């Protein structure tokens, strides 16, 4: 998911800036964790120990399993960010839900290509204009942006949509800007 990767890079950039400029210790800790990340349990444990966070081995193992959402025995950067990023504010969740509801034309609780037809206009997309892709292909590619990485199925649940926008939200400080972005993009 290219957009999610861009948001993750933006979060990492902001984290590095926060480390240099903040005086709030919690904010600095969160930023250091976001900037560093962790891969396997040993690295995760080492990071916890090096930061002097004083967790027992059992607590570290439990924390690791909470971060390791896919139970692969490794924490990828996305999993790490997901757990550390601050929760989305209620006003932002409401906007995301409004956008989802608008896209879910048949109100079945999922967004599919058929829901996007007439809502997302592909007529100006360069690959549509040059005949390289059909409307269906462009709409499917658009849905992949919101789909769970590694299991893209062209069906977007509310949870996946919220997850995508939680990542976007974490890189936007202003509620007013987030509101404007959502209302402009989705015409809600």
C-alpha cells in the first residue's frame, strides 16, 4: 500500500523531529519508539531493556504478542506503528464512518468495486485515458489502497477503512485539516 507507506514515512519523519524538539517525556518516548521500530522478540526485548522500561520477561513477552498482530513472531513497522500511534479522536472516526457509509452504496457493510461506480470517477485517470486499464481495474487498484496488506481481496470492511485512516490521522495534527481533507475528498 503505497499511501500507507508514505504515511508511515511521514510518521517516522515527524517522530525524529519530535525527539529533537519536544520537552514532553511521554511524547519523546513514543517518538523514539516510532522512529526505531523492532523486528523480532530479541530486538524488542533489547529495546525495552535499553530504554530502561523495567518490564518483567513475562510482560515483555506479552507486549511483544500484543504488537505481533499476525502472530508471525516478528513485528513489522506497520504493526509497531499501529499499536504506538495515538488513538483517533471521536470526531475523526465519525468523519471516516461518514465516508465509508457514502461509499457503501448498497449498505451491506463492505465496499466493493460495484459500490465505487458512480462515486469514484476514473474518466481522468491517465491509465484509463490511454486505454491501458479499464474502469474496473482502476477501481480495484483504488480499493487496494485500503485493503489489508498481504491479503488484498477487493473487499474493504469498515475496520480496514478505519485502520487506513487511523494511519493517515496519526500524521495530521490539526482536527480542522483532517476534517477539511475528509469532507473535500469524499464530498461529505
